[in-house]
């Protein structure tokens, strides 16, 4: 078997930042319970690892004791949640991805300018719930072209659409085209709301999946961008499986598979990919090639709320910048220790990577 390993895959800058926020808080406040509102990122392993370190995940602000520390997850929250947290005098640390915050800011800005806003996304996804909460009186969610006939539009010339950051580019473009057919004067967002990480991971699957017999996506079922990667592959005609980790692999999937693509959603830790690759190589004697479709350089700084807390506790936030680890090194080391060749194929085309 030949395994093609997609690059980019796995953690994005927003996920690195959100996970680092909780890590830093555990370090900064060793004797306090850290509460996180919703899963910090949509990955079962990330959540379970933090739970083992004492972090408590809550679905309601009511579950957090007064004056405790609460982290808002990477998906963002509505102003109503911020208000509830304030009423309980919670110390709030905001790990919302800056690219989600950007969509919130657009919603606020265009609502103030008198626009009605159509938010393209999944109604129950926490990111959509949070964004919708910025201006619920002028926003409506569009999940599919079928929703368009149900919209209540007061002025079709004062209309804008925004999108969830983790949509499939293909699905979004079908919905946006239908919106433009129905409302020719609808305004585009100032810049694409679908983030660079979603775009690049989808681009890699689109480029590599057609030459494969099967695609494995490492990620959790509630991770929007991971689910989209499996859908894209299946739309291209290549079967795809979404798995949380190697324990979910079923040997029957690999019968007749000569070329396998492995990728991971933006919230899936790289060590899970490594474990899976090691298992596959041991079982099938597979050879591995990493296909670099683009390189990402995006990094986010620590949120201001965390820096303020650090200063208040006598810790200088300078030098606590989030650093992306060299995720590929463990895998390369493992291959070299086992004398197995590991090739990297450069498929990058200058200017294709989206860096937001
Ligand atoms: S997937 Fe995109 S929007 Fe979501 S956390 Fe990552 S960079 Fe931010």
C-alpha cells in the first residue's frame, strides 16, 4: 500500500492558540479550576486530555461558580453569554479564533449600517449561534438553497451574506450563487469568511483524493471542517472515513486499497495521525509520501484577556508567544529509526496557499 499524507493537515493557528490558552491557564492558576464554555475545539482527544488535567467543560454559564475562571472556546460566543458571565463576575478569557471574531465584527458593522444579514452556515453549530447572537434581529441563517424561499427580506438592496468559517467551499458557492440569483444586489463580505485553514485542507484533499482508493480523515464527528473533508472526497468519487483515532480503523476498509490518503481536520492532534500511520505501516508494510500542497505561516498571539490576567498575577506575557511545533519531526524520526524511506513531494504552486 502507498500512503499519501496530506500537507497541510491538522491544527490551524486558531486551534494552536485556543489550546495554548488553556495550557497557559493551567500553568498560571495551578490551584484553581479552569472552566471552558463548550469544547475548547471540536476534538474528543483534546477535550479528554484537558479533563484529565482537571479542566471542566460546561454547556451553560450557570454551571460555573461565581467569580471563577472561564474560557470561551475557539468558536466564539454571543454577547448574551458574555453578559451572563459578567453578571456572575467570572474572569473570562477569550480564546475565540480571530477569524471568527472577524465575522462577528462584520455582523456588528453591517447591522449598524442598516443591512439585513444572511449567515450561511449550520444553524446549530456553536460558531453560528455565537455570530447570530451579535445582531439576531437582522440576521437569518441559510443552511441550503431550500431555505431561501423562507427568508423574510425587507429591502433586497440592503442585504449582505456572511459565512461560517469552516464550510465546504463547494457547498458555500452553491448557496451563494442561489442567493445571488434570488437577490442580485446582495453584497459579498469584505473578504472571504471561510478561513485559510479550511480552504487549504480542502484544497489538499481536492488535489490528492482523486488518485486514491480511500481517504482517512482524523477528526471528531462534531468537527465541521473534518466532516467537510470526508464529504469533499466522497463528492470526488473517493470513499472516505472519519475516525477519531487508530482504534476506529476496520481492516475490511483496506481490502483492495492500493493508495490511501491520510489527512486530519483543523482540531485533530498530530500525534493521532502519527499513531495511525505507524499502525498502517506495520500492518501493510506501506510506503509513505507526504504531499505538500501548500505551506502555512499563520500564527496568532495570545488573547489580550489572558495577557491582562498574566500581568495581574505578576507574569510577563512577553516571550509567551504561541509557537507552532515542528509537527513533522516525530514522524520523520520514527521512519528514520525504522529505516523506512519517507518522501516528501512538493506540489505547491506559488500563491495558492490562503493565509488569511
Ligand atoms: S478552522 Fe479557521 S476559523 Fe476555525 S479555529 Fe482554525 S483558523 Fe480559526
